[in-house]
C-alpha cells in the first residue's frame, strides 16, 4: 500500500493564497479532486509533482519519506498529465511517447514495447505514426494520458484529463483510469462530476485553497439537503453561490 501525505501544505503567489494549510493522506485507489476554477487543484498537483514548492512549514511525504529528500526515486514513480501542455506538432505520437520514456529513464531496449503498450491502452495504435500537429483535441488528450502510463508509475496525477473529450472517449478514459487504479494512487482533478462519480473511491472537495469535504460518494451524497442525493447537487450546495 502506497501513501502520499501532505502536512500543512500552503502556497502563496504574491498576495494570493492559493492553498491554505492542507492536511491529507492519499492511499491506493482513485481520488477525485473537485472544485471550481481557481480553487487550487492545479497548484496542489504541481506541488505533489515537484513542479513548484509549497510554502515553508509544509511537507509532502511519499511512503513516509519527504519528497524533497527522495528526489529522482520519487519522480520515477510519478505519471503526470498537466492541465495545459504543448505537444511537439512535428513529432509523431510514437516519437513523442518514446521521447518522454527516455526522459523518464526507461531502459532504451524497452522503450519501443512500452510505447506500443501505452498507445494501445488509449486506442491510438493506428495513429502512432501520424504527426501530432494533425491530431484532434481529444486525440492529443489521449497522447498526454498515454505518457502518464509509461513505466508502471505508482502515483498518477491527472489534471482535467477529460477536458475536450467527446462522450465516447470520456467513457473510455473513465474505464481506463478505473482499470489502472489497482495498487497505485490515482488523483484526478475535474469540474465534471460525472467523470469521477462512478469510479472515485474518494472525493475531496476544494474551495479557495481549503479542503471543505472529503469522503466516498455515498458519504458525501448523504449530505445533500435539497433534491436528489447526488454529487452534482452537493457540488451546487457547496459552490452554487460562488
Ligand atoms: N503562477 C501563478 N501566479 C499567480 N497566481 C496564480 C498562479 N497560479 C495560480 N494562481 C492563482 O492561484 C489560485 C489557484 O489556481 P489553480 O490554478 O491552482 O486553480 P484550479 O483549481 O486548478 O483552477 P481551474 O479549475 O481553473 O484549473 C487562482 O486564484 C489562481 O489565479
Ligand atoms: Mg487547474
């Protein structure tokens, strides 16, 4: 069982407090991070993936070791899909995935097989040798999801992975994420309740840099005061006025 523990994690950007004293522990399974624009979801994911550091006094621990000390060992277990990412338009999907695999330190002789494996998982095998510049938005999203799966990561962080996908791809992506979640921690941010409602083992609701609720879908939906006990109504209860 893996654990990712955040202790008193805050983040200021100048006068703006994006995160305010978060304390939370993630364990194996899918955790949905739900919150409106500006809630702090991407900031949290960028801290977990070491793209930015949190304010002094906070700490992130991977399996009881501070990530600042774990260094490359920690980065090797992460698969990360940032919210906005430019793809190299002249690269083919295969070349792009191979390139990321090399950056991740995957053994050269395994790169070709690993590339085929992850492209097949996102149903892009037939497009592997086409240039990314000609891909649709949804195909690009799937290439970005594919690269997170390289090298069997134990911690997968997906920042709005379903943005721009059509309904069929949304379902395929949801099922793929669900299948992946065994023996690893998967954290997904979204504003789209239906993307995580059926697959998340746990949901964190975040508002203005603070975790305002945390539980399973069943636990959370029992808190709905008006209307059907569904996650969308809870979302409106918490965020409807903001
Ligand atoms: N580099 C930055 N410089 C200044 N302020 C920032 C920076 N990055 C984020 N912020 C601010 O921090 C807050 C949290 O932003 P963040 O991107 O983490 O939110 P989010 O929940 O991911 O939102 P969205 O759903 O729109 O992606 C926002 O008020 C945002 O304007
Ligand atoms: Mg974001």
